[in-house]
C-alpha cells in the first residue's frame, strides 16, 4: 500500500529522534526505488556533531525539475506516559493519526511521496521533466550535517533544481490558509558589560555593571530596527536572559551578561544588522560604560521567494482542492528553506501545525488526504 496515511503510519513508527534514523529513510527509499527513482543514501559528518544519514532520490533527467524537501527526524516525545496512544504508535482514532512527527513533518513527506507515486502511475511511470526528494535527518537539531550538505553534495554531482516544495506544517488553522514564501533571519548574541567587583558598603571602590546593563538593554530594545518591508513584518530584538553570576548580597558583581535574539527581515544582511546594533551600543555606552557583544555564528539568513508563476501555480492547486486562497506569509521561525533558497525558489506548504512538538501530536486523516490531492495538483500543473 502506498497511500499517504499508510506511509505516515510507517514513518511515525520509526522513533527517529535526532540524530537517530530508526529506519525512516529506509521506508521512503524502498517506496521510491520501487517506483523507478534513483536513490542515494548519504551520510555526513563533522567534528563535535553526530553523523547524519540523508536521502536523495530522483526520477527523470530533464527539466523542469521540482524537488520535495523535508526531514524525518523529530523532537523527543517528552513524557511518553502522557500520550493517549503512544508517542510512536501511528494509531488512528476519531479521524486523527497520533504520534511524534505526524504533523512535523512525516505526514507532509508521506503526502508528497504518495502524490508523486500517484502522478507517475497516471503518466506512464515518468514525469514530463524530473521529480526528486531531498530528505534529511538533521532539521530539529543543529542542521549541520543535513540539508545544507545534501544540497552541496547534489550540486557537486551536477544536480540543478528549478523549484522546491518544503512540506513543513505551514497552515495555521485549516488546510489552505497559508503558504510560507519566506522567513526572517535569526541572529543571537550576548551583551557583556564589564564592571569592577567590590563591597556594597564601598561603592566608590567598585563599578556596578547591573544598572549599566539595564540601561543598555532598554537602549537596544526601545528603538525599532526597521519598520518592516513589503513582504516582512518589522525585525525584533528580544533579550532572553540576564545574569551576573553573583549569589552574594553584599558583593557588587564584576561582570553582567544578557543574551538576546534578533529576527530580522530583508532590510538587513547579517553583516549590516550586526553593524547597526554595534553602532547603537557604542552610542548608548558613551565614554563611561565598557560593553561588547559576543555574536554567535548563524546560518539562518533571511530569504524570500517573490510572488510569481510558481507561487501562483501552488495557490491555484490549493484553491482548487480547499476552496481557500492562501495568504503568502513570511512569519514564523526558521526552516531548511533558508538553505534551499540559495539553489532555487522554495515555498513551504504542509499540514496544520497546531499540535507540532506537543504531547499527542496528531494530524487529521482528512487533512492528509487533502494535502496529497494538493501536491498532486501542483505536479499536474507543473508538468502541464
């Protein structure tokens, strides 16, 4: 059986918590190979990280070339005793299939595979171009040995992609309400303020960094980074921790730290954003406060797939199945689309994401059927 619900069930029953594969890629590889896809299992390594197994499969050798991307790794189940039907059961109850990854995003992958197999059965086993799958096991963690390296590996083989559909759970409330056409970038850092440790009874002999870091937090948070752009909401800088590492009440601390994260839009590059924040910090410090920022490395850059023929094609496929015209959104966190966007235009469209990463994560059986029809509609229009 190659229907989407069965594939979803089989994938859920593989407890593929990052970095474990637990057989999930094998489920997909067997189905695709049987349908005539050329498949490759590729393992990537890097010092200090776990080895990650990845899958690339392609049928056809000509353009146009559409690829479906996704990840079979999942976040931990948490308290497995709290799950109604078992975290990796794949059981169906009251119209929902339960299990970690049902929504994020084994269900989406299953729908894309089922749609591709259905399309091939109706078209003599060959597309009028090429269909491929880029599947990783490293999206829910550090994303070092997954999609980014799989794309580099494919490029080194001479593979080129014209368009990509990433099956992340993009819909907010109901199927067909939202397509992700872009994501803001993410940049984290630590604000460090240097003081001088001393006795609280002799403050003139010390320099207290606590009031100073408070002033700097306000200064960096209060002024907007921008007013947004045509496709993106305004960038935002959010402080998430403040720490002086001091357990004593009669000692002035010598150092204060505050961690922050910035979600930034296409008004900035990573370099220009850092320069802007550094400039504002220097102004707020004046000649008295000694402060610096330690920036963390980031591979989460902003990207945008501009509305055009490909997004119009996807919108038409969604509207024909659901009767809804989806919003073209750039909200939310990061995804592997940030890597794919350097190789081809990419959109994100998958299941409704309300239960992802939760206890009793579940996907509607009706939504799985709907998503499969939408993916089939995308393929029909793409190769028309």
